[in-house]
C-alpha cells in the first residue's frame, strides 16, 4: 500500500474552522492507523507540532508557506511514491492527491473576497476538481455545491463531517464575563472570524432593534482577504471583543442567552455545534439549507435578511441527539477507510 503523506502547512496558520477540522481528524486518525502507515510533512518554520504515536512527522524542504505547499511538499510525495492528503482547501497544483474542499464560498459569494484571493483559490479549486484522486467535504450541502460549481461526479466526493469533542478538553475561564463586562443570561453571543459572509451586520441590526440587550461578538477580520472590511457600524449595545481564547469562548457560550450565527453561507458551521456542547441554552442560525441539515430541530432559524425577529429569551434546547450525531472519531474512521481504498 502506498504511504499517505499529509500536507501540514496549516500548522503555521491561526486556528479557524478548516484548521480545527484537520487538527482534530488527524489526532483521531493517529489512534487507529498502523505504525508509520501515515506520514506528516511539515514546513521548516513549523512550531508546536502535536505529539503523535503512530503518524511519523517529517520536516520537508527549505521553502516556506505557499511555495512549500506547491514545490517542496509535492516533490516529497513524488519521491516517496505516496498519496498526498490536504485537508484545508488548498493543495498542490501538481499531484494534489486527496483534497478536502470545505465549501464553495468563492463561487457562491465572490462579492465578499478580494480579487487576488479569488483568482488564486479559483485556480486551486478548479485544479483539485480535475486532478485530485478524491475529494472530501463536510456536508451533503457542500457536496451538492461542489457538484454544481465544479462539474464533478458525486461519486468522487466523500462527506466526512466536523465534530465538537475538542471542546471537552477546554476548561471554562470563569473570569471571561467579568473581563468583558457581561452578565449571565443577559447577553447574546456570536463568534467566528469577522468575514462578510458571516453576516454580522444582521447582529448590528438586531442590536438596534433591541437596545436594552447586549450583543457580544468575538473574532477578528483578515482585511487582506475580505474586500470591504467589517462593512457596518456598531451600535452602542454591540461589543466587538476581538480574538478571545478557547477558554473564554466556552464560558461566554455557556452563559449567554443565545448563541447567534446568521451566516449567509456555510459549508457546515462548527461554532453553533461548539456552543451547544458548551451548554448554550439556545442557538439561532440562518435559515439556509446546510443549517437545517446539520442542526435539525435543535436550533431557531432566522432569515439572512434582517426583518425584525423575536430572539429567544429563556429555556434550553434539547441537543443530546444532535451531539451524538457528530464526532471526530467517527469522521476519522470514515477518512481512514477512504485512505486505505485510495492507497
């Protein structure tokens, strides 16, 4: 069997949803793979490499960042006669191997991105759709979008969803509410990168309509990628908290009145799942197909265009069955079977 060689460039990046997916699935894969059956190629600048028992870690090449991913990494895969695995949207143009495309935002919502970003990612996605050995994605919705925009056969795409169990390792920072001047059950909370497609302008409008409530938003925007910055002005009762730690985030999710996620477009949507696992009493998500697929009757749904809504007050949603549906271990097992077939 050919050796699977993982593209670990994402270890050099800040953790958002796609990096979380790769980190957690590989950690679970390490528990079930045979010894040295899988290698992990890392760029030379990588720090803080997680420990693995069965996956072999190899520092490869002298190039960095995108050049490493496009030259050093595929050259190493070729020398080892292996099969590449890239889990964070980007992959080599030469021999992409097995590639996970998390969503089709660049096709469905191009207005949110800079021209430079769009040009590069469209090339990467076009190449993966035509040259990859196999495609992975995180939901049936994203699978249908890849079929629609990339014109590939559904049989080429495997759905391997996200999980939430990384939140079990996180301890709540009980100082978080004091730090951000928030009272338990008296604020609405939202968290993700402040990308335009996350639709935080919806929260700003909700804050205007509910002046006696507090709306706290955690996250940071990458203005090199997203064209128009944050795109709205914050009312006085809307707090932009910036980047918060995992420990702070878990505490703020647990103690909020409801977790808000009014995104225009998602491939899956990890934050509301994290919020439910943290003990959030309610989640409010956008009324789009993927949210219904993932959250079913465990969420309240709102239109992406704000037209005035009644936000949840008290009470607690039942989420036990939903949380049982998703796990990093079951997704890793599914990935492992795919890797064995492909290699």
